[in-house]
């Protein structure tokens, strides 16, 4: 083996070999085990969330494959309707100065397919870099032929079941992209704004209790008043309850609108009077439905004021409850320009009561960056209440389990208050809705136009035009677990791998994706007994990875860390280019560049895939948010180096030696018996951790065993045997070394695939293990064997460790050179202590570097000594003659003075109210930890000084 571990020399070559040999494909043997990967956007690139979730999924797949399961990690990408269309629109604009309208629908879609073939596979290549053991031969795309057939089939069947309908409803409308978008695609931003207070005149001479002929309403969107169809007051509000049923004469449009009593109006909030605009506000829409208020749309699809409004009743049907007239002065004005004009006109009429500063939460389109407008449009909807009932029961009955369990409450909260799902989008890229209209507007739904004509007896004289809308991307991804396995055909894959076993996802899409998958799967998939099938048995919900200060990673903050940069490394110059190269805001770019130079003055070093995966596993606790820490990544890179160096030591002492592979007498040492037992305990812990999705505990157990028990202790304890033991002892220790290392590599493999495969290839020939497939991933995962637990050996060796540590601690505290042999006296030794001492003198003398060991009688005091306690026994090391008392006292005094200054400085920081009020919680916690460590060390040095002064 090379002297140092160099991940870049092995990773890509090894992955290509795995993939070429078909190791990622199902074996066809054992029980089926399947994970369907949440399909990343075809426009996407690997980010920390992907790396985190995919490490967890690959760990589970590799673990179950080694357990003998017939594993399938089903992968694919999502066509990402809005995102992909925007990418290609920008591309043709930049390269050809054209729009999609210049191309026309069909030609533009061809252009998107061209882009997909050229650039759509980037994320797949990046996922390979993570070591993902995905069956790439089964990769799916949500717009491929099979998926399109499934989507079409589901739409038609839902329509036939009266679960899909077309209606006029309020949606999140993007005025730039000209499409409805989902709540998940809305980014709410906190902004400074205003609250305008308008006077609305009362009609028919009605007055308020205090004699006013108007009431005051407050609004943050003055332009929407053109669509008001009511004013709500709380029915319990003594100021206004007598006005319920009276009318307002709406200014500017002279529309009579009623005052209604509704609890939506908060007595304690604002003026207590709320203007109701059912066509332009989601809350107002609900109030309007409760009181049958008409809906008046005043905006076009660009967010500009219409010349004539559109009036509908509360069911979305056109009605003549009000005139469609709007003031001509506002026609064609953008909504924000109209806002200014309307405020000015209210002021001119003396109806502007006041303007107050107001903190707002404003919805923006996450793709377009413009303010989203609630807009009344014709859309396709799924009636989800009927679909939701069995989906709720599946979680209640335990057919589907959320991990952590508290996320079930989030799921139930959404599902028990579920609203119909808007599934249509005004885009060109996506699954075009399989609905056709005749010239009268009558709609026909079918899989093809030919089917529509046949089923409805429509000959060629009837002109049909297909709906221009496409389906919401979430619609096709809701079918993901079963459509990727061949549905609607009854395939072998569906029989073998569905329901899938685990879904790994984020909490933010429990409703948008998880719940919809459950509803769709249970409606369309039944087992042989007709029972609805769930899409997965468990939902493991991951947290969100944040930066070291707990902030969400985002490009605008400049705190995004690319997982591939942590694997391969990146120079500071390239990192600056990546973070600020395309920024249009020079001040923001400079701010981010400054932060980057401070955080990564030398760029990011290469750490390798295994170190990254181990770090991600180690932070995968059951909490919601995870703070990323580059120091942990550095620590786990050191861990991979430690494993590499330990393996080199094992190979140097076993290759070309007798390791007991072919038999021969073996005398296991105490250390051999101890490490075998410790390994079995680790195996048990790791199994439990994986089965309960505690990847952090699995990583912790592997780290503890590998670094502390195997490397730091066992390898040291083998040296006296390998250098001075007899043939049977040496053979036994070599046998233990290679077999524990080989099994440990298998135990670690699901988390760290590359380094374990590389070392295993060298170690396994030294064992007696029969290998039919030359890859660690195809071997059996270690199983707990209680018979190999030697409790006496474990307790005896722990005593030996305590003894050695005690001596080493005293050396460290007293600054005694490690090479200096020490005399040791033991006081209060029990029969067990003496037995252990006699059996392990070789270990103790060699590893603790002892000159002599003498057991004192009960009445002997012994010389002035540094003392350590092991159980009831005291370990004494005489100080006289071992140290220069004056020099040591001077050294300790100097160290204490420095520590005292550090303590005072940190205390000063923490007592500074200005610092405490402004510093992030994580920074304050670090300062408190630093203070506690310094105070503890100060106390230790003071005790040492006192001991030495008394010599």
C-alpha cells in the first residue's frame, strides 16, 4: 500500500469498475429492498442537501445489499417545468436573441429536449462522485415515454372517477412567467412597507356610533380596492355590529358593497374593519365564499389593471351582480403604478385617513423574482378529500412510519385540513393535459385525440383543440415509486420492489410530495387481495444543513459549500469566481468575497468522498437543523488517514507471514480476546443504529472502535507479542489482526465505500474467507456473535488500559519524558489487581515504560509521589529525582499566568452586554466553552503546583 491515502487516485477508477461489473443492479436473490431517490431537477447540480440525503440512502442500500437483500436504488430526474423552460429561454435569448414564441410550441419543446440531451445529465455524473451505488441502467426521467403514459393514465382515470375537474379558483400567479405556481415555489420575504388607512363612506345616510358617515379600512395593497365586494367586521365588535347588513359606497367605482359579520375581522387588530377582495386575496376568498360575495378580477396576467373587470359569483361562474366598469384612468397601469395613482386619488377626495409604516411579508416567485399575485384563473384541480382519508389511515395504522415520529403531526395537520390541488400550469414544457375542447368550449378527456373522438362519436368535422396547459411537476413525481417500476403494466419489478422500503426526504416537502405520493399510490395500486398499497413503509425525514452560524446556505449570502469542492478541493481564486463570478450587484459580490477570504484564506483542501460521507453520517441526528462544521470534515479526513496507516501496519506485520489461514496452533493474547469482544459489541451497536436510522450513532461507534480501541490500543498491544511472543502467540495475533481488520472494513463499507474496498482487496487474501465476487460490497455484513464476547478478557484489558493511562497522565502532568523508565508502587491492590498485574507485566512494562513495579503492604506509606487511582488501588510514582522542582514550578507559574489572562479576557467578553446582544448564539456558546476549559485547566495546574511544591 502507498504510504499515504490519496482518494483522487482511487475513487473514479473504482466507481467505474463497480458500475461496469453491474454490482449496483439487483441480484435477484433474497427479499426485495428498494429506495426510490427523490428525483433531482434535471437543471440541478449537486448541493449539500443532495449529498446529505444521498449518503444516507446509499448507506442503507449498501447495508441491505450486504445483508443479502435483493436491492434496487431507483434513480431518475425530474423535468422541472418552470426551471427548465427558463434555462432554455435564457439560452436562446442570449445566443440567438429569440423568444420561445419565435420558435413556436413544438419547436421550442424540441429545443428543450436538445438541451436535456447535452446538459441534463450533469447531476448524474456528480452523484457518481459521491459513490452512489445506483442501478443507472434503470434511470428514469419524468418526461420519458413510460412516465408520460403513467401520467396520462392517472389523469384520465381520476377524471373518470370525478376526482379531477376544471374550475375558476384563486392561485399564486407569477406575472412574469405567466403561470400558476405552487406554495413551495413561493419565497416569502420580510420587507418594510406601509399600511394605508382609507375612509369608506357609508351608504343611505347610515352613521357609526360616534356619528361618522364613514368607516376606516386598512390595507397594504390599495390597488385591490377596485375589486372589493364587501367589508368585514367582527360580529362581537360593539363599534360596528349595528352596521352589519348595511352598505358601503365604494369610492372611485361607486359600487354598493355590504358590511358582513365575520370572525376574520380581528377586534384588536387595525381599525377592526377589513376590506374583502375575494378575487385577489386568499383569506378574503374564504370570507367571500362564506357570505356568497361576488369575485371581481381587476388584473390581467401581467399584473396590470384591466379596462373592464371580470365579475364571477362565489362558485366561479360569470355573473352580472356588478358592472364590469373600472375607472378609465387606471386601465393598463401596472399594479404598483396603479397603487400610487389610487392613493393620490383617495387623498384628493379627502378619503386618505393616514399612512403608517408597516412590516410586510411579501410573496415572491422563487424562479422569476417578482411579487406573486393571487389571481382568479381557470385551472384543473384534483379533489383530494376522498384521496386523503386512506392516506391518513395508513399513517395512523402504522403502515407508514415517520422517523422521527413527530413529523406525523405535521403530516396530519396538512392532511386533515386539505384543499383541492391545482395541477395545471401555464407552461409549454411538461405533460400536456390530455383534454380537448370543441368550438363551443365543451371539454373531452382521453388518452389521445383519437380515443376522445371514438368514445364520444366525434367525426372529423368536429374541430378539437388540446388544452394548452401542462401538469404541475408534482403531479408526475407523485407517481414516482410505482411509475418508475413500470406501472400501469403489471411488471416483475412492481412485484419485487413495491412498496418501496424507505423514503429519505426533507420536512419541507412532506405535503407537496410525500402526502401526494401516498394518496396517488393508494388510489392506483392494490395488492392481490384488493388492499391499497402504500408507496413506502418508512419516511426518514432529514434536517436542513446550515452554515456554522446556523444560517441557511444560499448564494446571496455567499455561504454555500459545494460538496464536490470538499471532495476535490478548490483554490481561493476559483472559489471566489464560483461565488461571485456572475453576480450583478458589485457591493454584494465584494461582501461575499471578503467573507470567503476570511473563511477560506487558502481555499478548500481536498478531503475525499469517504471523509465527506462519514461527516454527513456523523451529523445525521434526529434534529431538524444541522450546523455544518469544516473542522469536523477535517477531523474525519484524519480518521481516514488513521485507518489507512493502521492498515499499513497490519499488512507490514502479516503479509508474507503465517496468519493462521491454513491452521496451526494459536494462543490468543488478552488483547486478542479483548478486541474480538469489543468488535462484536460494535457490530451490535452499528446494526441497531442502522435499523433505527441513527446514522450519527453508527458513525460514532465505528469511530470509537477504529480510532480508540483498534488503532490506539490494540495495535500497540500487539507489538510486545509480534516482537517477543512465541510462534503460537504471534500466529494468533496476526490472525486476529487481519480478521478484525477485514470484518471492520465490511462493517464500515456502507458509509465509506472507497477506502474500505481498497484496503479490503489487500487484506482479504490473508484471511480464510472464501470470496466468490471480488468486491467488498458483495460480501456478507458482519453479524453479532455473542459467543465471541469474553467478558473477563474485556474487564481485564480495561484494567490494563486504566493502568497505562494513569502512568501516562502522570508523565504528562509532571512533564516527565515518555522515554524515562519509572518505578511504580501499588497500594491497596486486591487479589484481582495482583492477578492482572502478574498476567500482564509484559504489556504494562512495555507500553507504560516502567523500570519496576512493587506492591506495597497495607501498612506501608510509600515515598512522596504523584498518585492515580484505579478502583480501590492507588498507583504511586515517586517524584524525588525525576523532575527539577524549581524549573517545573517556574514553568507552571508561567502557564497559569497566561491562562489567567485568557480567563479574564473571555469573562470580559461575556459580561459585555453589547457583545452578548449582537453575537450569534453559536459564538456565545463557543466563548462559554472556552472559559470553562480554561478554568478547568487552571485548577489542574494549581493542584500540580501544590504537589510539586511539597516534594
